[in-house]
C-alpha cells in the first residue's frame, strides 16, 4: 500500500532533514565556537525549511527550485561538518554520511519531479 503525500510533514526527506538538524543542535549545545556552530545550525535548519516552503507553494516548478536550494544547503552543511571534524570541534560521527544520503534522496525527488514537467 502506497502512502499519500498530503503535506510536507509526510515527506521522508523532510523528516530526515529535521532529524539531522535536531541531532546537530543537541551535539552543538555546549560548543563555544559560536561562528561555526551558528553556521552549521543555519545550514541544517535551511534544508527542511526549504523543502517545506517549496512544497507548500503548490507549484512543481517552485518545489523544484526549493529542492535545489535544500540540496545546496546539504552540501554546505557537509562542508562545515568536514571542517568541524578536521579541527576537532566535536564528534561528527556519521553525520557527514547522513548528509550524503539526504542529498541523494533530495536528488531523487528532484529527478522524479522533473519528469512531471510537460515538455
């Protein structure tokens, strides 16, 4: 039985990106490097925020635009996590790999939504 997607909260990419942002907020709550911490948090929050905004615009073209922005934010976050790991800011664990998985999921959604465009 397939699930119906009626609201952005039903999207697995949105759910996973919210979970990732929450994990990062928890890991960074005691971080004293305010600049990088804030940048990481902004990037992480940007991913589900753009997915939800694009979805609620009720336009495939707009949803695609915001999915691409979310994918870019995911790449930005991955870069920041790599830097954080290299400077031993905090234990990144598997979060970098999670951004790779999330980016691939967003790309699959982009590819699917592109097939819906009438050429």
